[in-house]
C-alpha cells in the first residue's frame, strides 16, 4: 500500500464530511458570520460543490485504478 494513497483516502472522507456540512447549511438557508465574513447560502452552495469535487478526485486517486499495476504487467516467477 502506498502511504500517499492512504492519506488521500483519509482526506477524501474529511472533504466528503465538509461537503455534507456545506450542503446542510445550504439547504437550510443558514447565514453565518465567521470572523466578520458573512457566509450566505450561495457561499455554502459553492463550498459544497467544490468540496465534493475535491473529495471525488481524492477518492479516485485513493481507491481508483491509477498507479496500479495490471495483472499483465506482473512477471511470472
């Protein structure tokens, strides 16, 4: 197992949760003020989409076929 792939799997889960939180805040219409910045439902919508795409990319890297050796590449011993 590759250490980078394992890290990508962990961060994929964290980003998926982050996207879920933004989605809940978006659908509930919540407006937050954090450190003087006003986060409207539009900000939550864009955050949900961006975090979901990041999570998808990390999931494809962590669990996907990229970087794996196919069975035809293995040498018989």
